[in-house]
C-alpha cells in the first residue's frame, strides 16, 4: 500500500494517472480517513476556484491557476509539517 506522503503527492499531481495508480490511490483513500479528508478538501478547493473563475469573466485564467497552485502548495507544506 502507498504511504500517505505518496498519496498526497499524487493528489497534487496534475498528470493523468494510469488505471493502476488510480486504483491504488482510491484503495488508500478508502482505507485512510486522513487522506480521504485531504482528497475531499482538495476537491472542494478546486471546485471553489472553478466556480469563482466561471463567475469572474474578466479574470486571467493563468493568474487563477497560479493562485490555485500557491494555495495548494501552502496547504501541502502545512500538511507535511504536521
Ligand atoms: Zn493516508
């Protein structure tokens, strides 16, 4: 089974994961309540950003992506220091 650190890296990854990676990731998040909560948190952040971008038509999409990355990096850093 993957470690929580490996799972967090994969959750932050923007690459398209292969089927086996997705299955391993899903198994881990089903069995680990911390990673499952973390996955849901990231999902909420991404959905929130997407909704915000939808409403704000004059926002530069590259700037939004930058802000999302910075936010996720800070969240990841805070999470790793626990
Ligand atoms: Zn975990």
